[in-house]
C-alpha cells in the first residue's frame, strides 16, 4: 500500500505508528464530546423531596412525626367582637402630674362596628389632693389648694389591629392589643377646659363573653394647682372585667 504513495524507506516505517496513535487520540476525543452532549436520562430526581425513602423505617418515623406535630401559623380568632356591646368596670391608680397619686375607679360602654374599630364612652372618679399642700397651709396660714373629688367623662375611638396568643398556665389564651384616643371633660375646680387621653389596652379572652382588660393612658388637662397653671400629663393604669353583649345586628 505504501508503494501507491511512492517509494518507502526507514523514516516511512517510523511515521506509521505516529499516524495510528494520532487517529486513536482523535477518535477518543470525539467519543468523549458526544457523550457529554447526550442528555442525562439516568439522572436522579430534580428535588430531594422527590427522592424515594430509603427504607420503611424512615417512612414509619415520618408518619409518627406527622401525627404528633401540630401545624403552626396564622389561625382564626376564637372570639368575634364585631356588632357587640362591651360593658367594662375597672379600677386602678391615678398618678397626677401636679397632684398626688390616688385611686381611680369607673367604667365604660363601647360598641364595635367591625372586628377592629369601635367607640366607647366612659366615666371615672378620682380624688384630687396635694399631700405637700398641708405643710404649706400650716406655714402660710391659708388654704392654697382645695382637695376634692374629680369626675372624668371621656369618649374614645378604639382601634384593635393586633391579635395575639399568650401561654398562661397550661393553655393558650387569645388576646387583642388595642389603641384608643379621645377627649372630654375632667370636672374639678382646679381643671380648666377640655381634657384629652390616649393609650393602649390588652384584652385577654378568658371565656366566650368575659375578658380581662389591662389598660394604661395619658390623661391630659390644664390644671391650676397652688398658683401654678400648666398643661399636665397624668398617668392612669387600670385593670377590669369586660362583658361582651351580642346585639343581633
């Protein structure tokens, strides 16, 4: 065959193995490229969750965990407030800005138009007194402040945007976090003009019709105490019981 391409010599015989080796290397490279271009038909599942369980023991463990674990996340409220009246009786502490701290007691009546929005009117009473005024009266010989009972009448706009669940004792108690603001009058000789309040409350739904309410507010009013007149911020903190009354609307 070599005679077809001309005379052969010793260098011709040395070239033959090199040509054969080159052809073999090129063939290997072509086969490797074709193998990479083919789709992986025998590949495993696309997601780990699609893979089959390795044994029946794993399946048993998964079934046990599924039966014991309870789903968590957003759940429906177990108490509906919309179109209900709420009657509240409460008592607590009145911390005066210019006056001494004292007790406060009263109640309110509210109505919720929706699950989050409502209105209420309330009435409270608290004694206004000035403990430091007694030594001054003795020293100056006159009465600089006349203590007496103050009556607080307020109307508030209620907004309850947050529903929560608290673990108390051995169970879960549903609760609402509520914000409110409003105004009215504080009736006392030392108080001038309108009064305003703003604060927040926590409702704990202990039964289907009864809740425990904790609230704190800032009661703002213009007061004249011992010759000093200024805008005061009085802190009020109370605890009470709320009775929810369906209206049938």
